[in-house]
C-alpha cells in the first residue's frame, strides 16, 4: 500500500527547464567562453550541480557552481513556471490521506524559494535537499532519509520524477517509481530504466493510488 509520494522538483513540479538551460549557457559563455548544446545539458538534469560543473571545469567546479547559483537566483522568478495539475494533484493526494515530500538535487534555499513562489511549500511533509545527505540521487540515501522522516517503509513510497536519476534513486531504495511524460530530458533515455508508471499530469497519481487499494 502506498502511503507517501516523493517528488523531484525541477522538471517535475516546477518547469525550470528554460531557467536551467539559460543559466548554464550564461555561465559557460561568461567564464569558459564555450557554447554547449542544449541537448547535451538536458542529459544532466536531475544530478547535483557540482557533478555537472566538474565535467566542464574539473580544476575548479566550485567556482562555476557559485556563478551558476548567483545568476540563477537573479532570473529564477521570471522564468520558473508551475506545471499544470501540480497543485490540484498534490492537494488531492493529501486529501486522500497520503504524505507528500520533495527529494531534490537543488540546494535548500533555492528549492524553498521555488516551492514558496507557487504556494507549494506548506503542502510538503518533508523536503530533502543535498544538504541533508552525504550521497545524492541516483543513490538511495536521499529517499531513505525522506522515508525515515515520514515514518514509512520505502516499499510504501513512490518516487516521481523526470530523469533517470529519480527513477534509479527510487529503485535503489525499493520504492515504486513514476516518470512524468513532459520531461525535458529525451524521454527514451529515461524509459529504458523501466519506471513503474508513466503519467501526463501529477493528478494521474491519485487514480494510480486508488486502483492499488481498490477504491
């Protein structure tokens, strides 16, 4: 029986695809004088920012991370958008008696900013960010931490996301997994990791849960 739904943030609840791409491009043009194809950058959606920056500047990825965070926060509120069905879906899940939470690779200050921007912060029962664990998605540790704080067994949770990191993290923790079809990552790259469910909208999760309990 599913008792908790854990969500990735970027690309799952909040549409930050344009925000992320434009921030990366600004940083790479300004500090490395390079142009990176958008299709290449989209492959790294969902992984910790430091991992991505190390690919392009292994000598000092921390410098690029700081530059990214500074520019991202400047343009965040202008470019971030909430996906259709998110608020109704989350409220519906909570009304059905489920716990909901966030497991994101985004640092806490920016994750909270996005959640508050769209009035989602107060709906969350737990928020796990990179500051909370030593290992990060696709490792299972962030999900295990969320389940521990929620008081549920990982087998009673579902991880919902838009990237292979979300699906792998959920599978590694023993959760059911769910992929949003509107992912900004090439969907064929994620489907090959065999998520348990594919959805068009967060609202669809309500029907999945009801079917599982025969409601």
